[in-house]
């Protein structure tokens, strides 16, 4: 569904218009926009590169004097799912549930 909203944003159309599109047309538009670097994620990357170039001007500097990169200015992706540092075992989940709700 994210791709539908993305294409609606790019084409400046209603989501309903995109949903009425044939699967073949949708796939063509999706491939073209990704190949050409069109869309909000590419806009954010271009903006971050511009900020990095501006921040690397002589009058600005990091404390460690390392140059800024575009990654320093990229906003967090709201759609990214962070993997947990470690997976809980069934026994750990059961122990937490017992501690929270009481039980054996």
C-alpha cells in the first residue's frame, strides 16, 4: 500500500485513481520512478546531500573535524522496522508474563 501512496504523491493524483490503474501500468510507473530517482525518499537524499555540502563549508566544522556526510542529515525513515537486539525465548516471555500477571 505504501507504493500506492508513493505513486499518488509523485503523480499528484488521488489514491483512488492509482487503485483504478491496471497492474501493468502501476508496475511500469513504479519501475520508472525508481529508475529515475523520483519520489520523496530521493528528495530527502538530495536535500541531505545539499545540507552536507553547506555544512562542510570552511566556517562550519564537527568537533572531530570529520566532514559531514548526507547520512548526518537524513531523517529517520518512519517505515523502517528495527530488529530487536535479541529474540526472546518462550521461557523468557513466559517469565515476563508471570511477573506481570502473576501465576506459576
